[in-house]
C-alpha cells in the first residue's frame, strides 16, 4: 500500500516541479521542491556554517578531502544540471575514473586550465580565483563556490575591462554548490553573503582600489537545468538583477560573441557594491539577519587573495 501511494505521489511531484520551473511566484518556500532529498531530523550543527575558508592544499590531489567532497556533489545529477563544472558526473564506485576527476578538480581550483600537446600546463593563474568552502562546527565541508577576479569565468580580464566603458572592476561567481542533503537551509545564502563581502571589501588584488565594483554570475535556464527557481530566488534575495539581452545577458549571445559552441540557455545576473550595501542595511534591521555575518566567520588567512596573506592554499 505504501509503495502504491508513493508511486502515485512521485509522478505528481514531477509534474508540479516542471510546472514551477523558473517560477518566482511562490517565493521559493513551496512544496514539493527536491523534498525527496531532505532527510528528516538533520541536526542544526550539520547545516550551520561556522567558518568560511579556502581549499586545504595537499601534496597529492587524489588525497584531498575537499576535492573528494566536491567531486561527490558535482556527480549528483541534480547539482550537475545547473553548473558548468570541471568534471562530468561520475559513479562514485568507478575507482578508475576517480583519480582523474580529482586531478581535474585540482586543475580547476588552481586555475590551470590549459595544457600543451605534451600535457604541460601552459595557463596557471591561481591568483585569479578565490575558492571558498563553508564548513560546519564538525569541520565538514557543506558548500563551496569560486570567485573569479577581473572578468568572466571564460574570458581573460583584459577583454572584459576593455568592454566595460566605465572601467569598473568586475568579479564573477561560479560553481556554487551546497551539499545536496543540506539545501534550502540558508547555507547558500550565508556562503554567498560571505563571498560578496570578500568581493566588495576584502580583495586587494586590484591596482587602484580594494574590492570590485560589480559582481556577475550565470544561471542556466534551459530544460536540462530543470527547476532553477531556487537559483533565481537565491540571487534575487541578495539583490542581483538580470542583465538585459541588449547588454549580452543571455548565454547564447555571450557564447556566440566569443565563438564558443555552447548551446545552453542561461541568464546573467549582476550586483553592484551600492546595491549590496543597501541590501545589508535592510537585512541588519531584521530580527535574524542573514546577510550581515558575524565577524570572524571568514578565515581570511586561508583565502587565496593577493597581498592579503599567503593562505593555506
Ligand atoms: C542553488 C543553491 C546554491 C542554493 O543554496 P541553498 O542553501 O539551497 O539556498 P538557501 O536555503 O540559502 O535559499 C536561498 C533562497 O532560495 C529560495 N529557496 C530556498 N529553497 C528553495 C526551494 N526548495 N525552492 C525554491 N526556492 C527556494 C528562497 O527564496 C531562499 O531564501 P528564503 O528562504 O530566505 O526566502 C543550492 O540549492 C545548490 O547547490 N543547488 C545545486 C547547484 C546549483 O544550482 N548551483 C547554483 C548555480 S547558479
């Protein structure tokens, strides 16, 4: 009887989820989104962010615990559908594929994106990205994202700076992932708020001033992305606005302009420093602010930020 009931419920959930794709109308609080993943009675210490740090480096990438955890998240189809991740999902029982996936993840987190025909790394600019990991009080990684400085995930800084007539410093955020079982518990909001503080107030890599003027990110909006309303709700509640297609805000135009053969549909969002300050001011007046984080939650020594520290990673 129980199985029969579940069999009846599940297709219905799917239909509702499809209907709700991209919808912002219920403010993201509704049933039945991804509820199959949620374990009951998860203790708050599991999903409360206690520190935000950099990647902990190991001599051998295949022994890196951060990478192993991230590989598992990137291999979850419900996560992968939203990302342009450095690896395709792999079976966690495929012991032969795992070491190569971990090496690819290492190359990505150190921004070593290109190799020559002999396999030698020819593009190695770790200082252009700052990965963040949110951990709970048990020191378990529960979420991650990458900040890319001066430009877009796929394009070198000069091009972007030339394009921006106001000469603003533009950072971008990519590959945001919350541990699948701990989603919709505000972990993503806290990690993003920390990233935005780093972007606007902490980064000392720009020549003229501290922090970026603007941050951008992409959200995939095509059928393979499935229900992306959570992504839109996340960025909107942080103050991001979508960039119109007249300004190259859709992935197709963006990819076409750069000669990339990438057929996905995606929408670009941006947030200025002024808007972020406004959001934080409003949030500070709430009883339980989420965007104004406790001092010290970001372990700055561990971040890979030029001129600020040597960092763990
Ligand atoms: C998208 C993602 C990073 C969000 O992180 P999260 O911790 O799950 O999100 P939060 O709990 O902080 O929720 C942020 C807002 O999203 C909305 N939201 C939360 N859960 C939602 C749900 N199940 N359905 C729709 N909207 C939801 C809410 O507006 C929420 O804010 P509120 O509760 O204060 O109103 C996370 O779900 C994730 O890793 N998804 C898979 C990978 C991915 O999509 N990456 C992002 C690419 S842009």
